[in-house]
C-alpha cells in the first residue's frame, strides 16, 4: 500500500489525507467536542464563535458536535455498505462466471434488473417500508449496490476460467474453492478494490439523500439529516443562518465524496494494467 500511495498525484495525496482526517474525527468524535450533539448548549441560531466554533442550530445545539457525530455515521454507512456489497458482488460474480448455465442466467437477470431500475425511488420505498435506522440503510444500500462489482467480476471470471492453468488445475482435481482462492481472487483483487472505493462514495451520497428526505435514523445524527432540518427552517435563505447551518454539512458531503472519487480514480490508473 505505501508503494501505491507514492504513485498518487498531488490531488490523490490531498484526498487521502482528507479521508484519514475524516476517519480520525469519526473515531475520536466524543473527544473532539466539548458539547453533546443532541442537547442545547447555547443560544438558538448562534453564529460561529469561541464557544461554538461552527455555531448552533435553531435548538441551540452545537453544530460542530453534530457534524462530528454525523461523520461517524457517514463512515459507518459507507464502509459497511461497501463491505457487504463487495462481498456479495465477489461471491455472486465468481459463481455466475464459473458455473454458467441456469445459475448464470438467474444472477445475470438480477444484475440487469438492479442496474436498470433507478436506485433512488427504490431506496425511498424500501427505507419507508423497513423503517429508519442505520442497520436498515446499510442493508438496503448493500442489496442495491452489489450488482456493479458482480457484473465486472463475472466478466473477468468468464475470461479467466478458459485459461490453460485453470484447465490444468481442474485436471488435477482442484475444486471450485481452491481455484477461487489460488487463482481467481488474486486476479479480481484490483477490480474489487476499485469497486469498494466507488461503493463507499455512492453509499455516503445515498445515505445523505435518504436522511435529507427524512428517511434517515432520527435517533442519530448525519450530515443529510442536518441539511434536512436546516432547509426545513422557514426562510432559511432570507437569513444569515444558512452560512453555517447549511454550508458546513454540505461542504463535508461534497469534499468527502470528491476525495473518495479521486482516490478511486487514482487506484484505477495505478491498477489499470491488472484490471485490463
């Protein structure tokens, strides 16, 4: 990994530094804030000052504390969704590409269905049906996100299973699990890594969208939920409150998604030979 990081461009190194900073904030959030994220500790709609460095919302709750707490939730949703979706994509992609037949037809049909249907309306419907919670959001996003890596991995496995060394291994009695572990996984690792990073970015945006629409977990705090409360405040843009109540969480979402996208692109460039 350090050798790969050295090949990053300046934008990639800045993006990686920002992601590390965000993860640091997510891990040590309680230690970085002197105010609770869910209790009023100041005057309503107080502008940034020494006591509240990012100001407060309409209830007098410290905005820096809310953003720190929201950072943790965004990272948990992003990484949790990416891990589950990548795992499903790898398993189903390898099984579909290797066995073919009816299994391949069923999995391919599922992939085509998930990639052709707009994801946001499905997320809204399922989010409203299952109820707002972090676990449900991760589950919903994972189910809707595994198709992308599965399609790419399936194509790679279909090409790889006809190689001579695979036929030789099968001739010596090697089974599916052995071939997958020894031969398939090393080949699809670059693809899986690039897909993993892309899924983190997609999950963060999706979670923020659901929270912004009011389908997030109301018992926790996320950047999308902060925006939801801010934009529902009457006449927010006719006041100065938007300068801290809207701008800060919006910048957090944009910067994290942009940084993740840049990192994903950097990995694609470096691992391009392996992906091809």
